[in-house]
């Protein structure tokens, strides 16, 4: 969104058409900043409420005789909380399931995103297994890839508008493919924004651990079209978010019972992935990312999308994993998403590169024991899915 690359939260959806009214998930924007009633929070408003109460409150009456404590059901309160409050709950649920470690031998840093599991019993214990492993490319590889930025710079004039809008808003581009709008699919948008916030934590931690330099640090001729973000380059946050969004939207579409034309079903997934790829490549056009950054980001985003989707189940029986070895990625190769994912089956490719020395591997393994999913994520995804269950007229 790039709260990643721009430093600004995309939760507000920028000023991009009707998405601006979605606000910052606090009060849905159009309802102002005072609760949800359009009254501005100010001394004047407070004074008005004080004098209004004095005028209508009347004599003291007995307190109502009932217990106002809510149910302890894990999702009982969610429909009544503001989206901003729910966002905090979802973010904690996600963060409690992951950890990131970085190993650095002085030459090749390796970041591992670990999925954690809490096991019950008399004494609780936690286990962790690799979810995504990212082995950094060498500095020489990055230096060689600067040639792509010089070539892509010719497209800056044509793509300048896209690049600028995409610094702060990605979802509207997907909404031009599949019909999404705050008035029609509010829970879908909340689900996607939640996923973006979750992904942001992960790739920022991986970037921080790998600490790889940006393109402009290799040549005075890069001269990016936009300010270079202050954080390290790999993985690309935009690529992570773009492919995360594309796959989650595609999963919502695939799992909906309403399917207007199954013959063309795979076309929707293909188009969503093309959009994700264009967003990622636009960052190379802009001069702030190497192609290899987008490769690593796409792998991370696709895998996190699957992780989040499984987290929404009541029980988790499987786990998708992936590994990217940047040292093996050919410096002469550009970013091509088809090497990573097959939308028709919603499956990541098992490997990419030379079969004897692949630079990417992925797979799905059955867990030794079932893990409990997140009741909060289950609630949110079900409401998002309900918006896709029938035609939106």
C-alpha cells in the first residue's frame, strides 16, 4: 500500500474516488470524527451537549436493573466495535502467530518468517516452523540489476500517474476488476485492509533484517521519479501487498457460491495477477526497486495470503511454505509472476529456475496436529464471503 513504501497508511484509501469515504477505518470517513454522527469534536460541540443535557435530563431516576457485561464469546462484541478497534484485535491475532529471525554470517543474510503454534496442556509450550525463508542476493547481483532500472526509466512518463497513485492506494485498482465499494462490500474491504496491515509488519521486519541497499545507492543516474523510501529494498513491500491482495480477492471469488460464468473463471484470477505484476513493476519503472525485490515480495505476498486464509478457518490442518534463494536468481532475469503461481488452481509453483538449483521452492505440508484458527479472522472472512455469495445488483 503502501504504507510500506510511502510511509503513509493506505487504510484511508487516499483521495481515490469513493474509497476516500472509507476513512481510516475509524468512523468510515463520511460520518465525521465525532462517533459516527457527523458532529465535529470541539469545545463548541462539547458545550452544546452539556447545555442540551441540562435542558432535558430532568429529576434523577433509578438505575436500570440489568447486567451490562457482554458475553465472553470470542466474537460476540466484534459487530459492535468500530473498525479501528477491530483492526487492533485482528493485528494482535496475526502477530501472535508469527515470528521473524535473521541469520547473518557476514556475507549472506537469511530471514525466516516462522509460523508459531501454542500447544495446551498442564504447561503451555510454543513451537515454530519456517513459513517463508528469504536468502538475500549478493551486492554484485543487485549492482548488475541496475541495468533494468535504466531500461524501465523510458516508461516513467507513461506510467507517472499510476506510480503516484500507487504510492498510497492499491485496492482501487483491483476494484476496477472485481466490483468492490465501501457501500457494497464493506467487510471485504476491511478484510483486505486487515491483511495489508498484517503483511506490512512482516515485510518491514524482513527488510530490516536483510538490510539491502536501494538502487540509487549504486548509481547517480538512477534518479528515481519519486522519493526513495527510507527502509531497505528487499523484499518489495508493494509487490508483497499487490500479490497478497490479488490472491485474497481471488480466493473470495473462488469460494463464493455464485459463479456467473465458470468457463471464464480463471480469467479473473489471471487479471488480478496481471494487476499485481504491474504494480510491482511500476516500482522498478519509478527507480526504487530491483526486479529481484519484486520476486521476493511476490513470493512473500502469495504465501502470506494463504497463511491468512487458513488462519480464518476454525481448525488449521495444512501449511503452505516457500523459500527464495536470491543467490541463485539470475541477474539477467526480469520479474515474471507466471514462474511463481498458477491462478487456475490457486497454487504456487513447486519450483522456479533450474530444477537442480531452483531459486524458489514452495509446497504444502500437513500439520502433525490440528491448530486452532482465529475466531476473529473467521468472523471477518465469513462476512466478507457473504458479500460474494450472490449477485450484487
